[in-house]
C-alpha cells in the first residue's frame, strides 16, 4: 500500500491495496495512519463486492446501524423502496450527526452507479481551518460551545441553515433534534485541534445565545476559515470511486442538485474506532 496526496491541504489517495484480501498488520497500520492524517481517503477504480466495502471500513472500527436495522444506506435517486432520507438538493457543509450526542467517527461512500452529471462532494479540512485562525481568535473560542440542530420535518431539498431563533417554540418543536458540542474538538490519535461548527447544523454559540449578533459574527469568521477555496476540495465522482473520511477532521457537502440521471452511492458509517 502507498499513498499520494489528493491536494496539498486535504486527502490521501490510497494505491496498491487489494480490498478483496485480508489486510496484513502493516497494511492495517498504514491505513489507520492515513485515516488519521489524511482527513479523507480515496481509492479509485474499485470493483467491490458489498463484503469488501464492509470489511474495509470494519478494519477501522464498528459500523453504525441505521434506523431500518441494517448497517448500509444507499444514497440514490433511482432505487425503489429505499428507506434513506437522502434528498436531491444541494447539501450544505456539515459533520454527520453533529446534532446528536454521539458523533460518528467516519463515513464511507462507494460509487456504484453515478452519471457524469452527478454533483461533486466537497471536503473542507477543519483542522487546517483551525490552524489558520489568529491566536486571539483561537483563545476566544477555546471554551465555547456550538448548539447544533436538525429538524426532521423540514424540507431539506431546499436546505437552509438550522437556527433556533427561527423556531417560536424553540426546543419544544416536534421533530427538532439538538446537541451541544465544543467549538474546538481534539481529533483522536493526532491530538490536533479542529473546528466543530458547520453551515448546516450550527445554530448559535451557547455562551452568546440564539440571535446574538456578536456570536453570529464569530461564527461567520469561522465559516470563512472553513469554506474558503484554499481549504476545500471538490471530488467529481466516477464509478468505482471509494471514499472514507474522518468526520471529526473533515466536513463535507454536496455542491449541487441531483438531476434525473443515476446517482447511487453505498454508504457506511464508522460508529467507533477500534484502536
């Protein structure tokens, strides 16, 4: 196994790794290190059986079980009777499950059937964004907390930022989920600090309160560090692409709407790390 940078600021492309065979101890160690340091991993031109995809992610930890009882989800505009809540609109940058107390450690997507018109997935390096901040801003946010929320009843095909101030009934609104997390988290194994606010789920800074202009100005400053062009990589999908990203050091987004052409990605979520 070897790795080459996808860009000079996020991502590693993994080469010469056969996912149809058990990993050697050295391959497993290299894969874990790449996951920690690369932010996201890309393997191209894979022809995977479901079990190969499963074993690849399970090599790093336990899989999440979805509400319908399986450990796999299909993000698809063509599969019938698909229980996924996936929508076809643009998806703003987010960390998977930021509105839950238990945050997923990673997510893997495998391009089973994607058309050339399929919208890219963008990745933003939240470690690099934190490191780019002036020292006085780092000190200011060190002990702050973000209020992250998701409305299960919202029409997310026209995705807008979730903000508690927009809900007259506040936390008592039916279907509203929320969790409070530190604005700065420490990425496991690396010890590096990363921003944990995102443009979809982060309503406000708890210490400032919903509707605070000063708190919102600070959030927007963090968004600028996260989502500037020099910190974002857009991946254009090709059949056989396999991606695994670290949900605590990288945020992701879908940059456009899905058209009528096929777009099916097999999705696994890494619930816990095994090392």
